[in-house]
């Protein structure tokens, strides 16, 4: 009996292997290098909370949960997500009860794609749930109590809607995700390149109405609130925090490419000065290149690649995209395991017809997804060559977090090159 390697099977094998290596690596780092496992998988533990009434679990306070209802990083409509939990807190008189309910709902949201992907594969369901729970893509959002966890089922709904050409599912998934996290408005590029005008127009209209309504009914002057929101988010993409090891954005990747290239060539300061001056423009060039690739794949009917690319850019293009935005990889993992366009069998969106060789682009997407799911911890003081002169960065980082965006960019670039080779062969 001949065993055929498919992207779905490869993902299962690679994820299991990385999970095992992550556990062993965490143990070695914790016992021999004094690397706190919790910090390597998420971020530095925060002592205490900003609000006097806030309660955490132990010394950890889940900062984003308590800050989410008041921070000006979010527009008013996004802050409404936290209101039911604040009401529960006031009724019960316990901030911790609201926190527990929040973490429970976020956990369910993060596991939704795996549950959907294993709907008819009960033998795989629980092993995959265990794998997902042990992944950094699951631990990251929960560690901070960040609302990005709530976008995961919405991103799945959006992806299913795009792949099945269901306008309603596409619109609901898009609007819901973009309300919780405004940067997911970039998902509009998917129906745009696919020329699906109905979900494109309806999604854009509903999102604008929801955001404007949030500013209008919010407290204070709506124009001032809108200006403040834009200024805060634009500044977050230009400050030194862009170079933080928690950042997995295009800007961080481009910065490291220029810095390491400059160090190798002996012109580091000139290259990094150029990169800092034209940071936004460089990121925009990469974005345009990916969108062009999406448009080409749309013409060839490779809707899966278009959808995955849309999830990538909406999660990592903005200047400051924290490590917990890797949670989009849980949705990609579900699509690798189950294609919503086909009968419910163990067949993912990247699986080819029987007997077809494994394509390099599919292989890289599998590797990038597995890498995003499982962080392999290292000690920043041991790997000082990577941090270089970024003295302000002192937290623990990981191999996987460092490679998140470079691997995804490589996967999209190779898929573009593969299209050119196949087109040339046909010609």
C-alpha cells in the first residue's frame, strides 16, 4: 500500500513534532537557561493591573481584558464587546467572575475552527484539540485576555463564505471581525480581487455605518474621538515599539532584513536609517506585491490561496501586530484539514488530486502555519546576535515568532513564482 503525502497529513505530522519539540525546548530553557516558559510563549508577566478593582489569577492580571473597555487604541464600537462582562462584574460584585467568563468564551472561540474541521473526524478531534490548546496561537490571546480571540470564529466564517461563494457568511464574518479588530478591514481585499461586488459593497457599507454609529453615540465629541483614535494608531506604527520582539508585523520583518543585511555588508546604520525613513512605503510595496499575487491566483481560480493571503495581510500588515495575532493560523490550520467546498472527508484546501506531487507553495504554507501555531522558546540574552543594538528589548522571544512573517511572505512569494512557471509551461 502506497502512502501519499498530502498537505493535511503533513500538517498533522509537523504540528505533532513541533509540539513535542516545544515542550522539550521549554523544559530545557526553564531548567538550564532560566527562561520562564510563560514569557516565551506569550509575554512578560505583568504585576498588578491598571484598575484598582481588577482581579487576576494569581499575579497575572490579563491586562488587555481590563484595558479594553477604556483604551483609545480601540474605536467605541470595538469597546462595546467588553460591556456585557463589565455588566456581569457589576451585578456579581466580582471582577474575577467577568474575567473567567471572558476567558471561557475566548477559549471556545479559539477552538471553533478545530471543532469544525474535525466535524466528521471524531478520532482526530480530541488529539487536535489537545494540540491546539498546547499551542502559542491559543495561549497568546488568553495570556493577555485579548479580544483577537473573538475574531477567530468570524475569520473562519469569512473564509468559508469566500470559498463557498456565500455572500451572507462573507459579510457577517468580515463585519464582525473588523468591528472587534479594525485592522481586519483589510479583508475587503479578498472580495475585491475576486470581483465579488455584492459582499464587497455590503461589507464596506455595514462596517462604515457601525463605526460611525459607535463614534456618534459614544461619550464626548465624535469628531475628536475619531481624530484621537487615528492619531494613536498611526503613532503606534512609527514608534520604537515596532521593533519589539512581540511584534510580528511586516515592519518588524523588513527592519530585521535591513539590519542584518547592513551588518553583514558593514553599512547597517545607513540601511536602517533608510528603512526607518521609508518604513510605511516599504510595507506598502510588500502589501501591493501580495495583492497582485492574490489577483493572479483569483484569475486562475486558486481561491484558497487568495483567502489565506487575505488572512495573512489583515493580521500582520499594520505596523504593530502583536504575537497573539498569530491566532489566524488556527483558521488556516482548519482549512488545511478540511476543504468546505468538498465532501466532509480528510481533505484540505491545499490537497491536490490523487497522485499529484506536493507543491512547494503548499509545503511552505503548511510549515508557516505549524510554525505560527507552536513557538519554540529561546533566551534573548543567549541569542543576543539577533537583538543586536535593540537594548530596549529585554523580554524573552522565540524562534517561531521571529520566523512568523518571513515564512508567510516566502510562501506567498513562492506561490506567485509557481504560477509564473505553470503559465510558462502551458504557453
